[in-house]
């Protein structure tokens, strides 16, 4: 079908872009992560796409990276998860965050995304286990050691947002014990 689209960005009305390709304007729905990477109107843009044909509509979804598109495809294969929910998930968290949540089976991270309840989050984790975590799991350059994962989980359990916890975790040296890591992270969070 339509695997990629290149053209001129002529409209940007979140979550929809209009891309002019030789006089034809294609409406493309994109996650917020892709939207933030878009150039100014009138500039050239290229997106990877996923084309959905339904009984009542034909929709084109665009992604800045192949990882986003593959995560979207994995999500829409799950019963009860439609394209809008998949876009919402990819808008609310990065693909790496999603892969990490699946690997660690953390439903709490998914429920922070609007429209994702506890049951849906648990079903997502169950269905994606071994699929998205295997394909998109932590890569060596951003892998988190076990002790740091425990510190991260502790911060999340204390009610800090994923973004706050990740920023605080950067202040914790890799060879720190879990209890010292939590203490250092909490000090960093109290200064913020």
C-alpha cells in the first residue's frame, strides 16, 4: 500500500498534517512525537506511513521513525485497541518508554496516558510481552542497570512522573546501591 510519503507540508492542525505531493494534499494523522519533529509550513517533509482501510473510512497515519510505525502496528493488532488509542499511546510516551513499561510490566506508566484505564493497560502489557519488548527493548546505549531500574520503580511508586523520575535517575551514578540511589534521586527532586 502506501509505505512512505514525501512532499511539502501545507497544514499542521494537530494531530493531522496535510502534505502536498505533486498537487494532491494527503491528510496524515501523526502522534505528537512526530508532530514535534515537523518543519515549518512550506518545507519538505518525509514520513513513513501506515494505511488503514475500513468500511467507512480510509486513513493514513504517519511516523517520523520506523520504531514508531512498528509500535503502532503492534498496538493495533491487539483486540480492542484502535488506531486512535495507539496514536494516543505513542503521543503520551516514547517508543522506548513503552518498551520499557512492557519489559518491566508496569501498567502504572500506561494508565498515565489519557484514555488508557487499568484493565486496558494490563491487557496491553499481556499482549505485547515478548513482542514489543523484544523488538524495541532497551538498547545497550540507553540500557538501565538493574539497580537503577529499582530506583526508577521506587520513584514511580512514590508518585513522581516518569519524566521527573528519569531526570532524577541521571543524577545517580551507575554503581550506587538502591537505597543510596533513592536518596540521591530524592535530593535531586527536592532541588528541582
